[in-house]
C-alpha cells in the first residue's frame, strides 16, 4: 500500500510534471481494484487538505511547485495578517487586509506569493483558497438595532462585527455576552453573518467576564461521559502484586518529599538527595507515571491530546485530565504508595554527571512540603529561628541543606555555560468568592523554588540526552537561535548604552547575552536592555528533533516532569516505559508509527500551549483592570516599561500596566525615536525612555478592551510656553493639526499635536510597520506576559513551571532601526540634548535655544543639506559658515544628529537677523505675529 508521504515526495521531485490520476496510477503500478480505490481516497483527502492541488486540466501537483504556499493564517488587530508556512524553513508571508478574502485567524489557507524582497527575506502574498476553517464560533457583545443586530467580537483579531438577522436573536438583548455560530464568512466589504447559539449573560454579571474568555479561546469546561467513565475506572490504590509483576524498583524506603505551592493539588514530582560514600551527590527525581493509567488512543488520551495542557486562569484551573486522576492516583500524596518514573543522577565534586539511570519505580513520599516552609527552614536566623518548623521536620533538615548546596552548584554551572536568566517581576491576582479582584501580590522566587527548578532542569536534560542517543522517536523542547537580523538590532541597541555583545560572525553564544545581563544588573538601563533582548529571541516550542535550547545553553532538552498538565510529557512517558519494557529499543514497525505521529503531536502541543498562554494573559489583564476600577484619580509611582510611537506604557509596583498617550503629554510635542526607543521633547529636549521613574495618575479604565490609561502628574500645558510656542510652532497655525511623522532618512518618527491622535487605532505595542509584528498578533509588542527569573525563550503561564523554563518570552520583534548611534544623549532623561553634547547654549530674541544645523529653505521648502550626514557639532552659520548669512533655525529636537526629524524642518520659523541677508527678512513679521498671539 502506497503511503501519503511517498506520493508527496514524488511530486516534489524536480523532474516531476503534473500528472492525471491515471498517469499516477500507471507510474506506481497500481493494478488491484481495492488498492486503486484507496489511492483515489488518499488523493482526494490530500486535495481537501491543500497538500495537493488539482489543476483545471485534472492534473495533480504540490502547491510549492505552483507558486502556492500552504500554512496557517495569523491575523492582527490592525487588519493585516501573516501566513505561517507548513515548511519550517520558509519565511512568513505578509498578507495585506485587502488580499485576505474571507480568511480569519487560525485558518489553514493556500497563498500565492505576489512579491518578495531581493534577498527573498520579506514576502507578500494573497489568499487563493481556504483549506480549513479554524473560527466557527465567536464570542462577543450583542447590540440590537431592532431590524437586525451585531455582535462585537471580544477577539480583536476579528476586526469586523458579525451581522445577526432579526430571526436569529434567540432572545438576546443589548449588552449581553453571546456565542455566535458563523453561517457565512466575510467577503469583500460584506461582514460575516451568524446566528446566536448561546447567551452567556450580561457583560457586567459576576463570572461572565471569565466565561467569555473561556468561550473566546474555545477552552473545554467539562469532560464527556466516556472520558469520566474511564477516569472512574482507575484504582484508588496500588497492590504489591502489581509492583512485582511490572518489575518496578522499590524506593519506598528512601526519604522522598514533594515541594509545591500551598494551594497545589496535583503533585506530580518528588525529589530526594543524599551524599554517597564516595563523596558524590545522588539526585533522584520521581515523576508520577500517568501514562500507566492513560493508555494510548483511549478516550482519556484523545481528550488530553485535544486539550494539550492544563490552563491556569485567575480564578480556576481547566485541567488536562479529570481530577479523579490528577488529584487522586496520579498525585504523589504523602504516606501513600504511588507508581512513578524515576531519573537518578550521580554528580561528582565538580558537578559532572558521572552516572544516570531512568527506570520505573514505586515510591512513598514522606512529607508534603511547601515552598514557604522550606524557605523558612533554609533562611532561619537568630532573630527568626523558626524553632517550631525545625522541630516538626527535624529528620529532614540535613537533606534540605544538602538540596540547597547541590541546587546552587547546579545553577552556577548552568550560568557559566551560558544559560540566560531574566529577572522580571511576576504577580498573582487575588479574587474573592464572587470572582472580583481584591488584591495583587508579587510572586516570590525563593531558594525553595530554585531548588525544584534546578532539579527539574537536570532531569529534563538527562532524559532528553539519554533517549536521543537511543535513536527512538521522542518529543523535545527546543529553542532555536535568534534571528540574525533581530539579534543585530539588539546589539546595536545595547551599544547605545556603551555595552558590547561579543560574538563571532553573525552568531552569538548565549553566554555573551547572560554576561550582559549580569553587567547591567542593578543599573538604570537593566529593564530596557532586558526587555529588548527578550523580544529579539524566538519562542520555545516542541519538536520531534533535538535542535538544542538556546536560552538554557543546552544541547538536549525535553519536558519530562509534568505529565499531569502537559501532553508532551505524557507522550514521552509512554515511550520511556515502552523502551524499558523492550530492553532498550523499539520494534521497527512501532518506531515508524511513532516517528510519523511525533511531528503532529509536537505542532499541536505548541499551538495549544499558545492558546493557554493567551487565555491566561487575557484573564490576568481583565482582573487587573477590574482591580484598578475604583482607583481612577489616584496617584502612583511607576516605571516606564515600553516606549512606542503613540505613547509609553508605565508599570506600577503591583505589576499593573497602563498607557500614557502621546496626546496626553501636554508640556511639549514629543518625537518617537525608534533606534533608541525614546520620546524626546521638541523644545525641552526632555527624554522619556524605558526604566525611567515617573509619577502618574489613573485616568481611565476600559473594561471592554481591558486597557488602563494613565496621565502624568503635574504635567504643565503647552500654553505655558512663551513666544514661538504660542504661535503654534510644531502644531501648525491651527494649533491642533497632526504633523508629518516621516523624516527624509527613512526613520519613522511620530509627533502629535495637542489633543490629537496618532492614528494608530488600538494600542497595539508594535508601533510602526505591521510587517514586523507577528507574535500571535502582537508582533512588535513587548513579547509575553510577565516573567519570573527564568530562562529565555519559554512561553508563560500563570502556574509555576517547574523547569523555570515556561514563563515569559514571546517572539516580539525588536523594533530598533539599523545603525548604532551615540550613547550620551540617552543616559539622562532630564538633560536637554544640547547640554549633554557640551555645545554652547545660544538663545534667540524670544529666549528659545538656537541649534547649530540648517533647516529647509524658507521660500522653496527645500533642504540645503539634503544628502549630507547630520552631525551635532556642525557650523552654526549658513552655507558658507557665516553667522549673518541666510541660515535658519531648527528646533532642538531636529538639531541633534540622533534625533533628527527632517519632516518637521519646513515649518521652522526664521531667525530674525540684523542684516537683511538673502534668506528673506521676515523676522519682524514673525515677531509681530507672535506678539499678537501672546496678547
């Protein structure tokens, strides 16, 4: 029987020309009628899936040979989209809003490439055909208009309302959250049409907000009867006969403990450490053998595959497996026998792993420890001796001390080899019984969390390497090297602060990035550099091949330690037990079957992980907005966490983040400089950048978009300026017109007039060209949710990730422009640029500083210096350097080389000169105009 892959490989050959099904039948020598029937079925299925194209003359070929590309649509709230191709090595394709036809976020589509850059890096395309729909239901707010209705989707990536005919209201009224089934998809200017299938409740009712997010991400809430029946059939305990029959190693005599959070119920990992007679450390990591109870292709297994992972929302957990298993027979509760998979590792005095063993076992944990108690025991002082705790766990004190000693040594070794550890603050929203947010507390990362983190990392690496060399089908957790262009942008950005990232050619070892993080620790620029570094990296994901983990500087890495809440862990548990039962290898047929399935499992698990992270972030943002609702008008101290072309985001000490819009900065007109990620005042030269401390007032909380707006405290209005400022300098004579945002050098800058908008719609943090934004619709955004101090490249979640490798870094694009620039003007946000450069300060007749560079010609609007390099220390005179010549004054923001905004120069006012000069003598007229405005 011919395999699907065999046919596709044949069609991808260079010599292949599209054939009819009769020609294909003849080529493959299909003579049997049953085999021919199966062949036609396979051909039709491949065509339906978009993997094969049938031409008008009934010939078949693969899309890539016909200038078509198959992949997943990733839509953005601004209207554009990207195609993420099925081919791993193919770059993403940008799709303009007008070229998407009826495609929606998540759809599988065929796209024709319409243009590409010279190097083949950037591609544009148009959707030719929708292969598979991803969005069939939409959650949103219903609005009734008597004869018809609309549903405004909660998912901003669906940027058109859903039209509801009169007869499909199902009793819904304005303001209710509803679930809509799409009956026809948007085409051209026509909106999508649907029918209401479920009314969740009014948007202000308790619990409806979280329920809407659950429906929006299509998260399952309950388990089917078939799944629950299988879960109920699982035993409550294990017997000695079971242990002996399976040949498990008996570790019930060992002192083994679990260390988890106070509210954790699914205890899937336990550890023990002891010193051997030869002086070496023996570390044992024991993971619940979930695969023993969840058999392959059972109802439980298929449901776990569909879910991919557990989802940890603010007020609830949506588990991957029923609680009957996750909190019962699969949870390593104290003083009961449990079946486990164990990984024992022996380390010598230099922390070299000299021996390891992976085996099935049975354990009985001695204590159910919490992070808080372990931390208190290990950090006890004379002032706080923690006598009661030490007496209660007296027989475990030595092991905890040994655990700390080994964990810190493992950590130091990991840091030396180049693992990247970010140190971002993480928080938890506390809700009451009604689900209302009542407090936000910071998550601590104490020595107890670090102990478990290091032990899980060691086990994951050991298991990955062990089974890699056995050459069996496996799932690995990979983190690819950063994109060279993004990394170059980051290195140029770091150079602005005087830091150098060492590397050879176009590659950088993660050790160089970790060294930089250590250099900036405690400095003012720590936040800004860490944030931009995080954005320059790719997302970690699952793969069937071991490609290494850049953020951990690990050659082999897998997820082995959480089979209760992650499907990839469950899959490799089955593989491990199967290999152990077959004497270290798998039968050839089984190897082929597993190898065929692993890539699909890896891709699906990665996608489900992204959905879980998005849902967790949505509920986090929602509850933080709810918490700040009654704090409108209150003042807080905060730190600038991101700077964009439409404003800046400020993070408070409780990790709540809000936007200060450019239009609300009323003391000056601010220019966004993309290369340095700063906002620079046009007259004052005041600089706002990431990491600066500011005092803000909460001005607005939008519960529909889950956004918070801040405003600066004691912000003086622009009208306080004397002279030219009152004449509308920088805003046009109308005083409120938005000014040009494009300089001649091609660097995009943005300026907004008083009360004006930047025209960017929603506050997507991508700022700038949408083509650089593609992280799940948040592209040039600030990456992911908040991260604890964890290795780079891992996607985050609300629950503690035991490897420390699952919080944080999204694949946001670093938006730094090309070319390094000077360092000093950006170091002090309060100093005017001219003072920083050491230039001699001059003022004109109105008391405003005069810059040293020329502006555009007063009469023609042409720039006499166009095409020349712009330097902050240029001659102060006109073309000949004569101060009394026809020179023209630029604004401060335009005078400095790094902050030039040539698009503004044509509107600069002329200097009044004593001599008439050939440049035009309108100085008196300008002064009169200013005096008139001042009166």
